[in-house]
């Protein structure tokens, strides 16, 4: 039994490492400077420095940049079990604009998981802990393993 648990733990850590490597190589995440800074089963944290190239036409944060940070955290949390999970719906509420140059952190926590669905709550926080945005996301869980995991 102990040997099985150690193997499962190793498999989980290998999954986490594979997800981390995939996020590091993902072209879109790299373009925005999104980093995966924490990953556990059903929980992920991503960071991004808000810069002026992310402004909208009013000179505040473009919603797409914040959404991208949320989506990366959600994807990592929902896929942390080692099987493919694809977003079905993301409901995002923008609360406050970030400050220029501020590092934003998205914290995604899986609040429900079934054989076919994963639901996460995500908070985007400013450096001082204030809430920049909140989201609820639902993903469809497929049966196949993540394609970038070694066989």
C-alpha cells in the first residue's frame, strides 16, 4: 500500500511538472508574461505584471488581459488531475482596475468536481490583496490524459 501511495504521489508531481513546463512554453502566456507560480490538485495561482501595453482605449486595464490571467489559472487547476479539462463557461466580474506596473495574482480553486465537470472560483488580487476581479468557471472533463504527459 505504501508503494502504491508513493507511486501516485510521484505521478501527481510529474503531472504538475508537465503542466508547469507547458505553461512556460505556451506562446500566448509568454506574450503576456503570465507565470504559473503555484499548483496543487484543484488549485493554481498565476501571476502577471500589468504593464501599459495592456491598457484599453480608456487607459485602464484591458479586460482581455485580466481574463487571460484568470483562464490560465483555471486551466491549470482544472487539468491538475492529469486528464483533459476544457473550458465551457467563464463568468468574470471586474471589480477594480490594477495599478500601472502592479503584479496581479489569479488564485483558482476547484469547488466542485465530477466525472464530467470541474467548477472553479477564481480571484484576481492586486499586490495589496484588494480584489481586482472574480470569476466562476466550468470545464468539461474528458477521460483522456493530458497530451503532453509522458506515457
